[in-house]
C-alpha cells in the first residue's frame, strides 16, 4: 500500500533539566491508506502521547509527521485547521470526552460549526444521518450524554469524529473503558465504518488481545520506543522481541489446535521511569534474554524479515 502517514524520528519530551521525560523517543513508521495500525503497550509507554503528537495537539520536540506528503509541523494555523478535518480522534473515556451540558445533536454538530460545513436544516439532517450511521436513534439528538449507556456514548464520540468526513482517525483506547460485552460491538462498528468510508485507523490499546481483531499491522511500544512492528498474523504467530513474547504469553489461547505451548512469561519489576531510562536497551532490566551488550548499546530499529521490524540485539546482524 501507499503511506497516508509517514512518521520520521518523532520525539516528544516534556520538562527540562534533570527531569526530562522522554515520552516519545524516536519513532519511525508509516501508516498505509485504508489500514488499521494497532499501537500496544502498558500505560505510560507513550502511545497516547505519540497519537497526540501526530495530531499536533502537542508540538513535536523533534522529527517529522508527513500526512499525504505534507509536513504537519510546518503548517500555518489556517492550513492546520483545514488538515484537522482529515485527522480526527476518538477518546478512551466516553464519559469525560462529551460535554454533559450539550445535547448530543450539538456535540456532533460542533465540528460542523467549527468548520462551517452545515447550517440549519442541513445541519440537522447531517446530525441525524451521523446518528444513524453509528447505530443510534436519530430522534435522540436532543438528549444529553447521561441518558446514554457507555457503549452508546462511545458511538456519539465516533459520530462526532466522522462529522467532518476525515480520512484518518486516531482511536485512543476506544474500548478500554467499556464492558467486555460491548467492546466487540464497537470494534465491529469501527470496522464497518472503515469499509464504508475508506478510513485509516491508528488504534491504541494497552493489550494485544484488544487490537487483534481490528489491526492489519501491530506495533508494540515500550518506554517511548517501538520495539516491534509487523503484520498482525506474523506478530501473533512469530513474535521476535522478548517484550512482545511476554505480552503474548499473557493472552489465553482459545484455540486448542494451536500446538505451540505458550508458557506464561512473568516479567520482573515495573516499567522504569521515562525520566531516567536504562542505558542500552530500555527493556534490559526486565528481559529474560538479556546479554552483556544490552546495557551498553541501544539496539537498532531494523527490518529483520520483510515488513517485520524490531529493535533487539538478538536479531542484529553480526558486523
Ligand atoms: Fe532483551 Fe537485549 Fe533484546 Fe533488549 S536487546 S530485548 S535486553 S535481548
Ligand atoms: Mg493512554
């Protein structure tokens, strides 16, 4: 496929002096038109910050984000507003992200107002269409968010994101706060909408099982860095990085036909602070396969097999 988004050496640091938090520390990857790229990692690994930096809700500390070949960091405020129509975000918490004092119609209509896209009767029709598109009753546009269930509120958030007809949506843990029984419905809705509208997704989640059914490719993040990126199938069946192996070992395998025994790999300790990350490989203090070189040299981000990237000394070519 053709890349819609090209991220190059993206860094986002917070703070200064001795307390620099390297939240996003040198990400390089593409997102192809029409695909879903899953972004997985424990909380604090930088996945949400990466999403917000791509959207330019945060200015990058370093690096480039090319959207349709245009560097988002270099856009004027007016150009950025135009481009914002193309890139929308769906948030984790459908309770916190909807204004409780606004009707659902006004919540969904707000982006139409901001971008001057529809007024009066046309606006109302568009809002009703959007409600229908996400499986809600168009008659309910004058209700308030508290009158809806968690899953329905997430549908409202999705309708709002779709109002401006974006091509790319960053879904920041859109199902993490929902009941398990509702999660699959929201994932299926997102998939349907993708097919109907040709959408491209960056789908952020904290656990590999959540991105499995929606992602074409999956990236695993650890401490502000990407440690592995591959086609979903390759990542789940043949993980390379010891951290990915550990995350996968925590997912129960529902299919007994899978012969390979997966033993649960328990990781020592917690994710280290991004203020003072370990030297060398950021995962080395917890890695079951750590070697001497791992504390000395930062492993390079390399394409080890076709389309399968990782950063780990186990796979680096001998020089
Ligand atoms: Fe483990 Fe070393 Fe690979 Fe890091 S580089 S994941 S410490 S083997
Ligand atoms: Mg987050």
